[in-house]
């Protein structure tokens, strides 16, 4: 499996994020059901933002991870201030 760390930037008090969050979580739920989502959640400091970790089949690229995450309502509704998607190697993990 190839893992990707997806980092979202948005203000902690974003009204757009709050209003879209239910359908964003539905989207993530479908990824979880498909075995793609490893974990996700907001950062708890005052800076806002979130981290999502996904896994795709061996050989998957950042392009494929981006195409998948482009379907997230946070992205399609232009609610994010920024986003990065980077390949990640969980050397020590519990993600069997």
C-alpha cells in the first residue's frame, strides 16, 4: 500500500467549514468503508486545519491521491485556504 498525508489549512472558526463538515464527513466515511481512510481529524490548536491519512494500492501516485481528494466537499466547495498531499512512509505503524 502507498500512504499519503493530506493536510488542510482553514481558520479554526471558519463558517464555511462548519456548514460543509457533515457532507465532508460522509465523503470520508465512504473512504473508510472502502478501506482507503486510515485516519482524519482537525488540529486542536487555534490555527485550525486538519490532517487526513489515506492509503491507496501499491504504485499509486500523488496524482491519484489528488484526484481522489478533489472529490472532498471541502475542496469542491472551495472552503479550504490551502491543501497539501504528500506521499508518506509509516515506518512504525499500527495500520495493518
